[in-house]
């Protein structure tokens, strides 16, 4: 599969970041190393108070740097989409890394399957030294193997899908991606999960999911309850206003 | 084998549940399958999770709904058997059985045999980032709410 299988320069890559100076450079380098070059890279700084702005500007990666008052990851992703020009969206969290062929593989799928709305891949977790005890504890666990990546950082989606379904729910601080994927699925969007590992997800001492696990559980229950009610009524989720 | 004398515990690292408006939603965090237990099933779940035997629960629900306790007990054995098959219940862990559950309001006091509804359509959506505080090892985190996006 080569870049000639797909049309270049269609993807807006959006990198939301809050106090992510430690790993942002690696994340940006993994976008710059894509064999399929995106149309643009947009870093949305969500009110950082660390060296995020400097790391972005000194990364050597051509990008647009946007800053907003701290409003959370979903708000930053939505802001990046509003300010973007591409026909497709892709996202990368500032502590993770893309596989070098991620966009090549996924954009080829949109050529091969014109009806495709959303492309996803698998995720491989990796652990930083400060959480090495967790890596050891989870050796052989399913979280140490490639995991289906229903997460923004593996996603490539047509702009029209977000136009149709609406953006991420900015008021949700956790679980907003699951909510969006659920909305997409219930709406009948054409979703393809590739077997390829397209994202390396870094686990470290400050992952949001660690801090928010209890809160996210409460939000999952609300999500599931709404989904169950809609399944009983056979009533798809309504789109959010843009 | 499940009998009326059986007691159970909920494996807390693998199973999360919450009761909302008389319906209990249970998530198996290991495989992403989730379940609904409305009505009497929700009351039964809460009583089972409290460590009571099925016979004790049958007596409570029999008194609440005016249904013969052997009928309730048979329904509970069937329900508990399903819950064990789905790995939602494990051995009794010596839970505190103190405290009564509030009675449902009179308008709701119609007995219907507990029915476990399973939903297997979101396992892949929940696979990557299950809300599993019990599984994740926490190396002395500061507990900041101002964490990086990631």
C-alpha cells in the first residue's frame, strides 16, 4: 500500500494539549514522520502553564498554534476542528505517538471504501519508568496487548460525519469520546476498525484516566442507561447542535 | 451449584454497578458486557450484593410483595444462576448485611420475576479505557485535578 493509493493533503491533525510539554515533541514528531503528509497540524493549547508553547514552537514541525482558556480536552478538539480546513479530521493526544504509516493506511481505506465514514485502529499501551510496577503487574493482561482503539487518537473521520453528528460533548470531562462513538454507531455511520496497531499510548503518572476513573465510571453509567433506553425504544441518539 | 442457602459477593475489581431510578446497571469491566436489572431484579441484586442468602432475600421480597416465598426463592435461584454464569457474582466475601433497603412505593409494588437483560454491543467501545479504578496501579499520585490532557 503506497501513498499513491490515496489523495494527499486532506487531513487536519489536531493535537489538544494541557501542560503536556514533557511529551508533546514526541507526539508532533510522530505526525511529522507520517508517510502520508497531512494538510495541516493544529496544536490547541488548553490553558497550559508549562512550556507547552515553547515546545510547540521549537519542535521544527510546521504547525498552527492556537490557545484557549482551559476548558478540557473535548473543548480543545472541537476548537481545533472549527479552525481547521481539511476534509478529514485526525487527533493525537500530546503524550501519545502515531505509527508512521497510520495516515497512509487509513486514507487508503477511504479510497478503497468510498462509503466509509470513520476509520479506527488498534492501540498498543506502553509504560514510562515511573509506572513500571503497573507494566509488571499487567504483563500478560489484555491491556498489554493490542486493544481496539475506539479513541480520538486512532480516528480518521470525514468532516461531514462531525457536521452530521455534532462535535464532542465539551461539558463531559471523561467518556466524551465513548459518547461520540456511541452516537456515531447509533446513527448508522460506517465505521471500520483496522487490525493494525496505529497508536502507541503512553501510560505515565499523570494520565487523565487515572485521575478521573471514579468520575468516568459515573459518566459511563449515564451513557449506558441512555443507550439502553434508546435500544428499548429503537430510537437513535439525536445529533448535537454544531 | 446455586441453592436457596447460597450467598454471594460482587468481585469489585471486575464488576461495577449502580442503581438509578429502580434499575440496576451492571458493567463487567473485563469484557465490556453490561446488564440491566429493573424492578424486583434491582432489589434482588442489592440484597444479593449485601451478602444475604437467597432464602433470606426470598423472605424479604415475599413480605414486600405478598408472594409465596417458595415462588420468590425459585425466581432468585434462577436469577443467581444467570448472574454466576455471567461472572457477575463470586463467593461471599463476608459483606455487611446490616441495613434494610427502602420499600418501593405502593404504586410500584407489583411483583414481576427478576429478568436479567444482557447487552453485548459495546464491548469494543469500552475495551481501551474501561473505568477501572480497581485495576490501575497508582504509584503515589498527587491527585491533582489539573492533569495533562492525555
